[in-house]
C-alpha cells in the first residue's frame, strides 16, 4: 500500500506529540512512582535512567528505522525483510492485546476518579483507601468506566493517523504538562517537602538486586513503548526527511521528564503529610487523593486536575496500543480501518472484563497452575517478559539480519544528516543491548515469585517461533 493511503503524520510536531503521547502514560504517572516507592527511590531511579539512555534510546532508534525503512507496521516490517522473523512482529501484536487487556481498566479508574474527586471523595480522607478497594472489587462500576475509556480510544483511532491520533496528541500532551506543573508547584511549596526530594534523589544501593533491576528494565521498555512494535508502527507513518536520531532523543527525553515530574508531583507532598512511599498500585488512587483531601478546598481542584492528567496520559498511550493491533489487520489482512479498530477492541473488552473481575468477584479464583489472576497475568507477562524479549528480538534482527548500509542510509536520510554516533549505536544494538537484557532478565526471573507465569510466557514465544512461517 502506498504511504499516502496508509496515512502519514501531518507535521514533525504532530509526530513528536503522538510518539511522546504513546510513551507518556500510566507507566509514567501510575506505575513509575509506585515502583520507585517500593524499590527505595533514588537507586531505582538511577538504574532506570541508565537503562533508558543505554538501552531504551538505542531500541527506539532501531524501531523507528526499521518501521520507516519498510513502510509497514510491526508484523509487515519483520516479514518483508526476513520471513522467519514474522513471529517477532506477531509477538508485538499479542503484547498489544495483552497490555490492552488491563490498561483500559486502570484508564477507566482514572476517568472515574475525575468524577469522584468532584463529587465528595475528598470529604472523608480516612476512608479513601477503603473506597478505592470497594470500587475496584465491585463487579459493574469499574467495567462501565473501562468501557467509556475504551470507547474514547475507538473514537480517536478510527479517525486515522493525522486526523485522530496526531490531533489528539497535539492538544492533550501540552495540556498534560501544564496540569502536572500546577501540582508540582503546590507540592514543592508545602512544609517539609524536601524530604520527598531526598527520597527521590538519594540512592540507597542496599536495595539493588536482580528483581529490582528487572523492574527498572521492564519499566524502561513499558514506559518508552518499546519491544512490541509500537514505535515500528509509528515510524512507518513518518516522512522520509524526518531526523530519526533527533526524534528518538526528544521522545525519550519527554518520557523521562514526565516520569520525574510525576515523582515530583507526588513524593514531596507525600512526605510533607508524613505518609508512606511504598504503597503499591494504589499509590495514585489512595495516597494522592488523601494528600489532596488534607489540603482543604483547593485540594478538590488539584485532585480533579491530577486525574484529568492521568486520564489524558493514559488515552494517548492506549490509542497507540490499539493502533498496533489494528494496523496488523489493516496492513496484513487488508481490512478497513473501521472494521479493524472495532473488531480489535471487541477482543480487548473481553480481556478487560476478565482483568477487572480478577481484582474483585474472581479474586479467589486464580488461573490454575499459574496462580495469578488475569490482571496480574497480563501485566507480568508483558512488562517482565514480552517487552524485554521483544527488545532483544528487534535489536538482534536489526544487528544481524538487516544490512548495515541499509540502516545507515535510513538513519542518516541517505547521508544528508550527520549521525556521528552511528557506529556506537550499531555496536550497542548488535552486541551490548541483547546481552544486557538477557543478563538482567535471567537475574530477575530467578528472584521472581511467579515463576510459572514466566515459564508460560517463554512457552508462548517459543510456540510462536515454531509457527513463524505460517503467520
Ligand atoms: N508507554 C505507555 C505508558 O507508559 C504504555 C505502552 C506500552 C504504550 C507499550 C504502548 C506500547 O503508559
């Protein structure tokens, strides 16, 4: 299909907002703060930053280059260069379905909390924790919000690349920055807020172990939307004269900035009110509103702002996940965009129902053998295995199965833009990145509780590889 027919980004700013919109999401505002909290703050953040710079940026540039070089989405990219690698693209599409099996659930919580903040949630600070527990374990209420959230995704993605995804990113991303800055300013001006800064920026290296490193690596992949073909797909809609290294730098820089901003929005205020940092996934839904409740009237406004920001961040990310899955059916099966988007989201809503119920009604019925519920299964499989292995696959593919000259030509736009780091990048993706990921993954998998889930994930990948030519 010709580039114009597939759709294309309208402007450089639009692409950057869309790609940054994909990267900046629940990973930055919901997950990064609680992972940092659970893993001792500063030390986690240092390893996270090292992984972003060394591995994340290299993988992102690889994905942009492979995507634009082949002009097709994830599966087609691998397939058009080497048929045996089709499974790597298919793994990405499966990851998109799996992440979209729980992401809209949390996105729905964010939408719900915009309304709850406005309608009296903060009036009784002591029961905010209980009410969150009651809300997510309820059978129907979270599902309705999940459906609302997923519906908004469909509305954006059906409109296509420049009119839908790009248009949404251009409005929502700048808005997100403004909202976060308002909250940071308030947090930093509270008494004792410097304790929060100390927690974020003083590393406690006694907390470093294999599991923590895997958490930091998985988070780097998740947060930058890597290892599942998303940036391949977004890269395939890029014009040939765009500067790929510069875009990589800007997109990953913005993503890291927003993660740190989320930390700054939460921890100074949290310490100022003498609360605990290690609060798990409930951190932003329990601790954050509790902090706002203690601020009096202005707290209600800030809480609404915070959850609007969370919702906006989640929406621009989940549209990219929906796009990865839908683009497979559009590019490879020739479906119309509308048919692809609607069918794909129908499957996603089923997964979301199971994931949401697994936190409440079905909490006592974990999946046999694996021992976890659907929500946790989808989360662990993607975050801890699929994305990291997807990262190994795309770098090994580019490093060993794509011609070096082709990569160089793509990345330097036929020699018209200089990229002095080309050799460094090439060595990194050919050797270092796959090796580092393998070492961290093995160290992490050994320490993890859910080993059955890990083995299950590896089996899925092995199975896909076996059938690679038929895909
Ligand atoms: N990067 C998104 C976030 O931080 C999640 C995501 C992962 C989106 C993979 C697309 C692909 O929330």
